């Protein structure tokens, strides 16, 4: 990146400044780019100035998820790199226990990527009230590496997560995802007895951001093209069905909203699910969203090297299925 020499910028951050995105930074999310550029500035402050529209990309307001391009002009408001946040506290250090948990969750690593078995309840990145997530923990434990999320998982979703270790790998992984050349499969438990067979849901999705940063998604004609394929794996009577899910696109909350759209919401989903069903599942030990990223597979361009990663259900979800199966056996014996 390079700083221009416009008169208004006597120093990079103490006054209004303009930063040019470097060619090697092409494709990064704006929030991640800002976190790296504004070193020492609390993430809560960065997201706050984004929400207020104080960050401009080529003269226009920008959202955190926007991708920057090499050559983009980023306008930064006056801010000191070491300035504390509104509560007077500086950016907190990532707890040692979290660093150890994330490092222990790595299931594969090579020169291009890390594959993480993300635990449920852990966000992939900080923001919206969170100081840090998986990517911040990885950067803290590997300060000399260039690490970027290749894709995302909801905080309550467990399973496989890809992290690029260099800019070239990030662009390749994004291209594989964008062109549908990476297969991502999930396991989910949904309400009721699924009677749709193998079903492709291609309902467009529209995202809304509420005050405070909470996002909600709904099916809408003017939404973004979205496709999800559901296939039944196991049936638990009228209570629930275990489904194998393949993503055609990767929209926010896509599986959860598409499942609810069919009348079979994901078990344990407090946002789009069924309260009565969730309470019944809670009695069987389900205390979170039943959604797990179980496998990733793709071919690395130019090398013909095939990658295939899989991660079994974590113990808590496996136990819920065992409890459902036990209930099914009891009911069968009564007949």
C-alpha cells in the first residue's frame, strides 16, 4: 500500500488521510484491510467508524464486507493508532486459552492454507461487540504470517473452515468458491419428517442489517441468487430428520433460511427456527444450532492436486442423534 501526499495528510492517521490499496492486497474484505492498516486501533472503533460512513472507498461509503481492489483510494478519518476506545480500554489481547484451542483445532496445514475444525460458539472474526475470533487468534499466534479467511461460518456452526496463508492462495480459494469448483457439505438436523427427497432450493435471499449490526435474511424476489441441495440421511419419526446439505452459493444464513423456507427449520435455530421444536430438542441435549460443516473438496488449479477434508460430528451433536435414535427404538418396541 502507499500513502499519497495530499496536503490534508501530514501523518497517516492523525488527520484525514488517503491510502492506496496495494496490488498484493487485492480481494481483501474492507474490515480486515482496515484492521491490518490501523494497527493498534480497537476493532470496536473500526467497526463504529465504518457504520458512521467515515470510511470512503473511491469517494463512496462502504460496508465491512466490501472487497477492496488494488489501486482503490481509501479515505480514513482522523484517528490515532494507539487511541483507546470509548470506554478508555485498549484492544484486548487474545486469551492464551483461545490461542491454544485454535491451534489445536488445525486439521491440515501447508504453504497455502490452514484448515480449521472450528468449535461451535466461536466467531470466525471480531466485530459487532466481539473483540476477536478465529482469525484474530491465528494472527496473534502467528504474527509473521499473512492470514485471511477464505470463507465464513456462522458463530454457532461447527466444522471445517479455510484460512489462506498468502494473497495468491486467497485469490485461488475465492475463485474456486465463486466458480462453484469447491464442494462444501454440511450435516443438519431439521424439524419434522422430511418428505421432499433430494431437493434443490433456489430461492433468492435478501439480507437486512438492523441497528446494532444484527443481520436477518429472508427469501425475496429481489434477493441474491442462492441455491442449496438437501438430501435425507436418517429419519427420526415425526420429530426430526438428519440431512446432508450441499451449497451451490454461500450466502449469509443460507442453509438456515432455505431450510425454514421448506417448513423444516434447523433444530436449535433461535433466529429462524421453531420455538416448540427447539424446546423438545433441548430436552434431548441440543443446546445450540445443529449445523456442522462436515467436508470440503476441491482441485488446486494448475497442479491437479485434489484436496478432500472431512470432520465428523462433534460429540454434543452425535449425542443428540443417539438420544433421538434411543427414543425411536423405544417407540418401535411399544408397537
